[in-house]
């Protein structure tokens, strides 16, 4: 594994300065961005603030604080500007909650649709109504539900009451998932950072950007000509490309913007290439052996697909089904092996929680190991009971929740190792049920499986990667790491509510059918 760069100065928090300002900024940004994303995504249709593993919804406000707000604060006097540790706290909290809308939009669209789109043709009323628990979906309220999709009449008010029950229970489930992620990120931090020495490229970039040692409030690296050369190349291309939006005849620079495809034959997938400056920036902090392994295994997969297509081997239903099944199996082995390698550390953590006989020092963690263990167990049990109460077989619920976190932990480790800006987990815990024998699932299990499938969230594994990064960034802050942990969880829960209220309100104001999203059309 790669060694963290010893030259990087990690921000530390002085014990004398209050955390109130950084807590307020972090909470305001996190809740505010999650409340605003439905408008930018569904109404304005502008830049996606939640795309990729390092979304613009985190990076843009953070860069604004570093390069605009801090220099302005510096003008008003010494010591007023945000310190590096405060910037790191703001980044960590906002990163932990940025993916809420991506998963909540799918979840809300799923539990709102059943009664509204039931027709004699799809037979939902005949086959689905009896299998789905009433508290899991919006009740059949006639026009009150239809207004969400078609827009609210001017003489009516939003019927919030029909949304209270299903929204509460779904938000409680997502809240349990998020808290479980933060808790396990705390539990596993020492193993990944100190034992396996994962590089955490996203965390290194945040720490570098948070550097505010310049006398004028600007980071010191902004005085280096090499920084401006690197900044100017992608900035020029992006600014040049803006001209094409207003003038269709504007010459196009394809570097860094457009994808190029190269076909090498009918039996192999086309090679898609694009110079992505954001990926290059984070890959700089990734271990070369890890980067090489990504290339090698991609080439091997590409060759395998070509060979099986050429000789006519049918690997399954869909494109590249065999490779996808291999990816899922290999991913599970990777994740389970990582947990097995961490068995000594996990044993010490659980001894610390239950017996208090461990010598582990949990100062600098987002929470005490005892708190983390009990929060994780509580989240795990709540998810298990939630699925079971929804109608899933208890044994299947246990399998789903177990593999839910197996996939989450494995994917978070890959992101911590590679810093891949665009990545996708090969599956979610619920997909394990695809491997069960035909006709082995009862009606209730199938219904819950379909509903909970809305939590796939493009394979980004919700809050687990960002929670692991928050734990990594929080440790150098010492005693302030506890503040970071509490703020992250509180802002996460508040953001769930803000995002749900914002989406429902916008649906009644504009009509969810007008969002232009497939989620609200299926």
C-alpha cells in the first residue's frame, strides 16, 4: 500500500479557539445545499452538484471559502479568517451529507408512485397493494397525490399530512444507514490509515487546499508559477467551451470536454477516451501500483469479453453479464478479505466497547469506540427490523443488511485507495437476493426488495466513502474530532429532512412530471 506523503501539513486544531463558527458554517452549507439541489436538478436543470465521488456541491463551496471568503476576511484583521482546521471541518461535514438527494430522490419517487400510477393494465392494485405495508408508501389520497405530479391548483394548499408517515419511516431508515456509516468509518479509521496506510487522495487534496499560510490570506502555493500553469490549461478550455453555448459555430476544443470512441472490432467493446483534468488531479495522490492495477485488470476484462463474444459463450442476460458477475464476486471477496485482515483491530475495538480492556486510544476519533460500536449495532438492528416489519423474511433481512455494509465498506476502501472521481460499486446488499433460487422468495420479500432497490444510488454507497474520509480528516484535529463527528451526524439528519421537504414542495409547485427525470416518470 502507498505511504501517505509526509510533506503534507495536516491541519491541527488549537484548543483555545471556539468551534462555533466552523460548526455554523458547516451546518448551514450542508443543509442549505441539500435543500437547494432539488431546485438546481429538477427545476433549473443546471450543473449537477452530486455527480461523481468528489461532487461540485462540496468542492465549489470549499474553493469559494479558500480563495474568496478567507482573503476577504483577512482584510478586516489578523485572526479573523478561517483557520485550516476550520476549513477541514467544513469540508468533512459537507462531504458526509452531499449524497442525500441522490438517494432520497429515488426513494421518494418510489414510495410516492404506487397508488398514483396503478392502472388496470399493470395490475398493481391486484398484486402489489396486499404485499406492501401501508406505512411504506403514500396513501391513496386521490387528487392530493395527483397534485404532486401535476402541480398544485392555486386555491389549494400542500397536503403535508399524506406524506408524514411514509417520509418519517423512510428517513429513519436512511438516517440509520448514514449513522451506521459514520460509526463504522470511526471504527475502521486506524486500520486503514495507520496499518494499511491508504492514501486517501480526496483527504490530501482537501488538506492542501485548506493551507492558508500566505500573509494576504491566500494559500502559499498560489504564489508558485507551476500552480497557475496547471490552473490555466483546464480553465482556458472550459471558458472557451462556454462560447459554444451562445454561438453554435464557435470552434470546439475537444480536449477535456468530449468523449472519443475507438472501435477495435465487432467482438470487443469500444474504447472510450477522454482527458479529464479532475481525475488527473486526484490521481496524482494515488499510489502508482494501484493505478497500474486498474489498467491491468481493465485490459484483462476487455480481453475476456472479446474472447467470449468471439467463441459465442453466453454468460448471462444483458451486456457483459459475465464480467459484471465476476466483478460482484471479486468485490465481495475483496471486502471480506479486508475485514478479515482487520480482525485484530476490530477485536480490540469491540473489547474496548464491551469490556474496556483494550489499550486502544480513541482520542482524535469522531466518537469514542464504545459509542461507535453501539451506534453501528443499533443502526444494523434497526435496518434489520425495518426490513422485517416491511414484510421481508427475517433471515433474508439479515443477509441483505450484512451484505449492505459489506458492499459499502469495500467500496469506501477502494475510494480511499484510488481517489477515483467516477466509480460505481458492482452491487448493493439487496442484489444478493438475485442469487437466490427461483420461487424461493415470498411475496412480501419481493415487494420490499423492489422498494429498497431504490437505494442503489448509482453505486456510490451513500455516506460510507465520505464518512471514512471524515474520520481520516478528523483525527489530526485532536479533541475537535468529536465536534466534527457530532456536527456531521446532526447536519446529515437535518439535511435528510430539508431535502425531503424541498423535493415535495417543488413537486406541488411545478409538478414532478415536469422535473424531466426518469425517476418521476416510471
